[in-house]
C-alpha cells in the first residue's frame, strides 16, 4: 500500500533538535522530547472468521453531531478501484465501502484483526489453492436501498483489471488471478480499443470485455480462479477493490469517484476533489451484518489542503467547534511538545506499517558497492531534522525493508553495522574507490515548492558531496512529484518513496514491487527497475508454500534481497502522532493502515 500522496511528512513547520551523525559516529540524536517507538504487535495478522455484527457503540457516545477532519493534503482518488493510499483507504474502508473481508480494531491487544465483511467468513480455498469462494451475507444493500449482488462484486473485481484507465490501484490480481496478464478489464472490449493501451502486444493474447472467467458469480457466491496459489487472498479481499459496484452506475468510469455507491454506514453528500468531502448517514446500512463499524455521528466533514499551523492551533485551543475536530497529519515538533505536556489525552500515537526508502535505479547504478556507499553517505539525522520529523514519534531508524510488527520479519543490518541512522562519509568514499566510481553522480527529484523538501535536499547535497559523490537534485513540484518519479525513463537514478504493508507479511511487499517480469508494465511500480531471475525464482517458490510457512520465508527473503542486490536504502520506519479535540471518542491508531480508526469514532 502506498503512503499518503505527499509521501513525506510535509506538514511540519519547525525543525526539531537533532545531532547529525558523521565520521562513523553512532548516529544517535535527541528526539525533541519524543516518545518511545513501539512495534505494532502482530500488525493485523490475527483472524476471526466467526465475527458477527452489530458492533456495540460505547455508552459514552452521543447520537448525532459532526466530526470534522482537517488535513494538509488531499486523497489522490476516492474511486474504490483506484484506492491504494493510506489516507483514501482509511476513509473509504472505514466509512463508505465494504469489501469481502475487513479489519476491526481489538482494544485488548491494540491490534487490528481480519474478520468477515460482506462475506459470511474469510473465504473457502480449494485443495490445490487455485479457487477461492466467498459467500455473501443476506440483507446487504446500497445507499439507494437496492440489493448488493455477487454479480456486483464480480463487476468491481473485473473493473480492477483496467489498470490503463483506472490507474494507480493495487495490481495483485494481474499477477495471481487467472489470465491476470491478459485480461484488460470490462471497458476495452474491441481489438481497436485494446490497441490503444500502452505497450500493446498482439502476441500476448490480450482481451477485454465482460467475458472473463477468472472471477464469477454462483448465486450469492463470488468465485475467484487463480493462475497460481495466493495463500493471503483473504487479506487482499479487505481492499476497496473488492467492493461491489453496480454496472449501471458506472457509465463513465473516470467519474465514478464523484459519488461511489455506499455500502458502509456513511455515504457521499458532497465531494470537491482536492478540497472537501462530506459524508452523511447511509440509512440502508444494516449494523447486524457488520462486525467492524458503527454509526454514531451524523456526519463526517473532511477538509483538505489546510494550512498546518492554522489547523494545529485551532485543534490545540480545544474550545467550541475545535472540540469536535481532528487531523491525521503528523504533529509538528513544537505542537507535540506542548500537547504532550499540557493535554496528552488529545494526542494519539502509534505505529504505521510503512517504510520510507531511497531506491537506486538498478539499470543506472549497477555496482552494488555504489549502492552501499549511498547508504553510508545519506545524512539520516540531518534529513529528518530538515523534514520536521520527531525521532521515536514520527520516524524510527530502519534496517530491514519490512517494518516492525510484520509477521516473519528478520532483524539484520546491511551493510554490516548500518543501523539505519549512521552517516559515515569515509566508508562511502572507500566503497566508491573500490568501485572505481569516485565522483559518481546521484540525481534525484525534490519538490521545489515545499520548503521542507528543499531544506532536506540541501542536507542531502552536503552529505553526498562530503562522501565523494557528485550531487545533482532535479526540481519537481508537489503536483508533479509522484508522476515524475513514476517515469522509469526520468533523468534521475535515485527515487524517494515509501511502501506500507497491504497485509502483515512480505507477500504484500516483494511481489508488488520486485518481480522483474513486472518491470515497465502499466500499473506495476518496480521503482528500482529491478529485473533479476534469481529473485523471481525465489518469490515463485515462496508463493507455492503453505500459508503458515509464508511469513517467515518472506522475512528471510527480505534479508537475502538486501545482501544480494541492495535494492533500497532504508530512510526510516514511519510512525504516527496526531491530535484531536476532547469531544471525539473512539480515536485509536490503526496499526494496519497507519491511520485513525474512522469506523469506530463518535462524539462524547
């Protein structure tokens, strides 16, 4: 899963005090009064196939009222098929759309667990692992009172294969589902339309239209046929991409996000992309069918593109309307210190299943020694300081690719001794000399209209040049940054970004980003241009294992990938600290999404 669209904590307005590490130091720095970073338990690997609704509303909850959510960035899209960022996923899955399965927060363990949603259980899988069957519950309805059918779920899934029309959504179905690499969705149903798609290959057997037998409706059952076993499909089935969509309401696919048909407790009243979203009660949602959500507040009012300083000051005042306001942006260092000392009940902290990374383009930085040198040259502490991060609160030094709390995760350091926060220019220089690459040029994008990203860029230039590199930052903008980086032919050789666990296992990390055969395919990230047959073969072996063996295998694969190919420079594990008004209850950090628990919020 992708991080919020901005990809970096762009909300901070003041720097925190950190000591930059250099010359082989231990990299330790002050944390600006920060907190203790704690791993997220099993990060959502628990399951309860028997969970049933309704979910009890706390006694202190009042009926009615509006919860106002302020944010400095806006969701990339709210189309269920394209929802693949942490902010849009939390909003849609928590409040508007229902999928085959879902996560529900367990107060006792502090983790989220997988439970049924539209389906009666977590799915039944055939002995060969190639067929999954989900039976739908009775009494499921859309916001207009019409019945939800298995055919609607099937259509929604078919829609997800149209990755050239509905871009940026999750793409596991194109890898695992039957004919996943050939079927192009229900819209391109003629040869002429197929030829318009990028990289059309007449010999690849591409086809489109309604006639796709990789997923089918059998009465009230949804049956999914796979190309290869997908033991973690029940986790994936919690994504909005598995929500029902009535074909009759999808006459203009690109406009569907303006008002997707709600099956959850809230529906769209108004939506202005990039600016605001108002949700009101969906009177046709049946709490008896839903073990993970309730409907206490009358409405949710989301306001995007807000000024960080203003929104923090407003919520901090905690008077009048501010008592029913909150934000899911990371708190800035000065505000963190103030609220931690004066009003800690209005501060919510927790883990996020996300890792920030710098990704060397393997076709342009071919020598692994150069990639290792980057890991010693990167100015971790100085870059975090410039970005307004709070070590131990909003960022944690990272080593392995998989974030804390991931099932099967292996602790290791690569290169040896790199603890995810140590800058050592002398080690970097030595590696460049060994590689015969002294003065090697590193080129990366930065956002010229984001003063924090500019400050971070300046620290990176200093760090790389001190380590013997030639540093060449390339200007982009907040609006174009994501698209610029997605272009694998861009004039850069180092990309910044992050990845969050789609479910608590490496199965949502490595096949999604590092299967070489997916490089350059539309909709497939592979931001490192990574194409290695040995890695593909190892992943194929893991995908054939029994479900209980898979997490540990991915943990070992994580270590192998770095030691063998050095695919990423870990720039830290993401964590959360956000603030709320005193009258909002049910606010916890969801360790699966790294976002607030919208599904169980209420006003006191």
